[in-house]
C-alpha cells in the first residue's frame, strides 16, 4: 500500500512488473515466512500438549532445523514463481500494490498453498483447545491457556473468512481501483496484521509464564524491576536439607574410607 501510494503521488500511475518485483520481493518473502511460522508454532504447541513426556526430552535443535528447511523450501518456491512472472512479463504494467506480484498465472497455486497453511494453523489451535477441554484441568494456568487459544482461534478465523469472502465477491462486484483500496485491500491488510501479530499480545495478557518472560526480556519497556521469583524457606525445609546433606556425606565417606585390618 505505501509503495503504491508513493508511486501515485509521484505522478507515475504504473511501473513495470520487474521494477515492482525488485521493490516488493523482500516484504513478500517475509510474509511467506510468517504464514508458515504461524503453523509450525501451532504444531509445536500441539505436540507439547498431546505428547508432553516425549516433548520434554525431544531435541529442540533438530526441530528448529526441520522447520527452517521446510519454510525455506516453500518460500523459495513462492519467490521463484514471483521472479518467473517478472522475467516472463517484465514490462507488464502494475500499480505495485501488495498483491500485484501475484499474477493470474500463479495465483491459484500461491493462494491455495497459503490457505492450506492458514487452515492447518487454525486446526492445530482447535485441536489444542479440544485436548485442554477434555483433560478438564481446573488450575489457573490451564484456564488462561484455554482463553488465549480461544482468542487466537477467533482472530485467525476472522482473518481467513474475511479474505475468502472478498475473493468470492470481487469477481461479482464492479469495483474500481479506489473502491478496491478503500473497501477490500485496507481492511484485509489490517485483519492480516491483527491475525499475524495476535499471538504476542494474547499470550502476554493470558499467560503468566509468557508475561513474566516478556517483562524480564524487555524490561526497558516496562516500569519497575523485572519479575523475580521469591523463594521462602521454612524450618522444615531447612531441617530436611541439612539431614539430606549429612546422609550424603556419610555415603561418600563409607564409599571412600575402608576399615584398616591389623
């Protein structure tokens, strides 16, 4: 939107598709990454709920490596489609809006893949919500988690439905460029930003652990000192710890010192 606005203000109504590709390739690349990362984060959370014991001992490095490889493959494919269109039709006029690189020749594949990732993301959070509900855990952490999952599901579903509705209505409605920007592109982009960035504020509001982690990590953004855990030692705990230390010392001595035979 900002690129298109600047181009219109300059008095140049259209630029070539190749020039638009050079301008928009980096934002669209990170957008493609973000769509996939949302799904893999949801899938990772689903594994932690469905298989908690296995998840605790799994190798995080392998998981991150697999996610990086999969996201790179799909992003490379999408970027190659954009580049192939720019090479095949370099002089095709465009206003360089956000979706102008999505030419008709590649729109079906790109939109279908994006919709699959969006639906899988929603499916992951719905499954987590169902599992948490079935377990019927009444502690405060579980209740906050269910609230955060419900908010994330609603926001993502609203963004997905909004996009699909407008994709069906645009061929029917005879909108000009101004109407499309006013009633379609701007609301769709705002909804996409809300859906993509919903995890952080939702988790900050509903999750005690995420809230504490955010405040400790970005303490310069919050007033006061970062949250710290206060440990209270009782007399019983001190006595138990002292007894355990004495027993450990005796065990060490008995294993090292041998009786002397005369």
